[in-house]
């Protein structure tokens, strides 16, 4: 259970500034909350220098016009997170430059994650018209008298040349839309539009029992399905005091690394396709199929796997699972050399990636771009090292770091992580201990009242689960820390001054998955 320090709204800004000065430079998660008598936020912070972690909350009793100070100038990652809280809870962040909704339409009625939200079609009819993009955004700022007043900020001037990239564009890797202001072929400004496949998963979880919530995790980042579900099961197990067998810990860790191999091979294939390397695209897909065959034999699924359960896994590994995994690793190693010959060392690929989409270590931390993107900028952010889980503390592996911070570095980090994932699996595959694959649990699982957070190293970075419980069989609030939202929030910084063709390279090397962003 994570202890949360309560800060009055009047002191929130000053205390957050002090925490930032104290070295808490990584805003891990920012969660909107409706406690019934008040609306507010819960922030999880971490110091990258010391590893110290702290959770704070602040709230306002005003439900008509709730306001809190913005912290997006202290942590850049708070920019889109505060917009998400405004979208779902209606809390206006004073000082935030862009208080538009993030996922829902601007004409949406009400704030869906409030406990008193009315979802009836009479109040919220389904819109049948296209939404018009805003050229100006509301913002609430303090005036010279210290009073909050609404102002308007212009997003794009009338004389700016603005083009749409997406949402119906293969290189946006899903239904994501960028509005890009160009000067010639150079990017001057970029605005991200999310929410085209928003499904309200966090709202749905509030009406589901804890075992029922598991079904939704595979449908977030479907290339981190094992890892997502692992995080949720782990959070529930820690909260409910459920211990899993050592056999389950080994199986979960191996499955997580197979999932990482699956994801990174698809990353390689997609990036090759984005940059025009069709042969390499086929190589990656060919080899990924072998992992999906292994998944299918044990889980019965290839994409939506439904494998981890509260207290264990759905079924024991297939009889020849160990043999097939070892054969696959022996097969993949020489294939990697071919990948590098065909693509990594190709003069065109290098020209398209080296020096493109630079992200400094400071910006990576400020935006919260964990995973391979952060490590390519020199930030050692691996959850397997920071907060070990499973049996990662029993294996040796190298946290792949590079300092260039460009697209090529992000590509090479993932390619080297493929080798490290194989190394982890090799250390575990012959040593899976005997034992039950499922711990007996109560028919109805309840979590003691309190707040809980657990995280895993997903394929794209830290995937976190925050649960606030009132002791019921359903969560009072369940929040998923998206791996992809920090990535798209950083695109504007990375793409500014680059050519329009470079945007495709940058997006490809960030490797975001849109259902994880929209949730």
C-alpha cells in the first residue's frame, strides 16, 4: 500500500515546486480523482538520482468550478496528463496553456469519470457530425490582481500552412492525428489529436469485479498484453496479500520477455516498412510468427492472450514449450545478424535516422518517456532494475543505454534489447521449478481500503496500475499509466525544425501503440 501525502490546494503549487527542487524530476503518474466530497489529483513522483519515490494528492471541494494550479512547467509530461484530468473530471488547471479536452469531443456533455456523471442518451446523445478542429484553445491564467480569468490562446495563425497527418494514415501506427504547421518542408509546430479509439476502459473497470477487469488489459497495448496483465495481477495480489508460486514467477517472467521479443520484432518490421525497406519488413514478420505459435500453444491466443490470472496463470505451459522456446532462440540469433546487414548498416536507413528526432536526457525525464526511448537518451529507467518484480532479481542482463537520443539510437536500443531478452529467457527456461500454476483464491476478491500502485517494464516503457479501493469487490478508481501518452507528448519537441518526412521516422522509432494512449 502506497502512503499518499495530502497537500491543501492553496499549498499545492508551492509544495510541488519544492519537490521538484528536491530532485523529484520524474512525474511517474498523474491521476484524476473524484472522492465524492472533492475532486483532485494523485501524483506519483520519483527522483532519478536517488530512486526515492513519493505520492502526493491535492483536492478542491468546489465541484461547480474546480481549479488547481498547473505543474506542466515543472514536468512537461503533466501537459497531456492535466488535459486528460480536465477531460474526465472537469478540473481546470490554472496556468496550463491548453485546456482542451484530450480524448473526448469539445461538445461532450459532462465529465465521465465523475461519480455523479449522467451517461443517459437524453443528456449525452451520440454525435452524428464530424468534430471541427479548434484553432484556439481556452486557458485559465492568473491576472495581475491574482485572480483567475479565462483567456484564449491561438493554436495556428491564419497565415500558417497546416496539414493533417492521420488519423487515416499508415505511418501514424493507428488512428492518431497530427496537425502540422509547415514552413516549406520544415515542421514549425505540431499538435497531437488523440481519442479516435477511446473506449472508456478505466470507467468500465469501476463496474467490474477484479477478475473481470483483467480482460481489458490485453486490449490496451496489444503488443504488451502479457506485461499489462502482469502489472494488474501484481497490483491486486500485493493489495490482497495473495502469494504466487515460484513456478508462476518464472513463467510470467519468460512470457514477458517473449512478449518483448514479439513487440520489438514488429517494431523492426514496421519501421522498415515506414522507411521503404520491404524485404526487411517480411523478415521481421516471418520470425515474429514463430513467437505467436508458441503463445498459441500455451494460451490459445496469438494477440489477445488472457494468460495471467490473480494468483497465477490460466494454464500450465505446453508440454514442449521449453523445447520450442530454446529452438526459437537458437534460430533468431543468426537472423539478427541478417537484420543488421540488410537494414541497420544500410546507408539510406542510417541517413534517415542518424541525428533525426533528438530528445535530450532532461527532456526524456521531464516528459516521462520511459522504455527504449528514454534509454536511448541516456536515462536508466528500466522498471526491472528500479523496482524488481518476477524473478528479474535472479537473472543477469544489461540495461541497454545510449546517449545520442536520436532515431537511430532508439532503433539500436531495441535491437540490442532483443539480445538481452533472449539472454534472460536462456537463464530461466531450463530452471522453471515445480509447483502449482494457480494459487487458490477466494470466490470473491476484495482489496483492503487504501491506494496501491504497481508497475512493470512493458515493451514501450513503464506500464503502471493505480488502484484506489473502498474495500468492495470492484475498484473505486483504476488508472492505467499509458506508455504511449508521454511518447506522443514529446513528438512536438522532437519534430520541431525537422522535415515532414522525418516525422514518419520519429513516430516509427517511438513505437507507440494507439489503444494504449486512448484507453
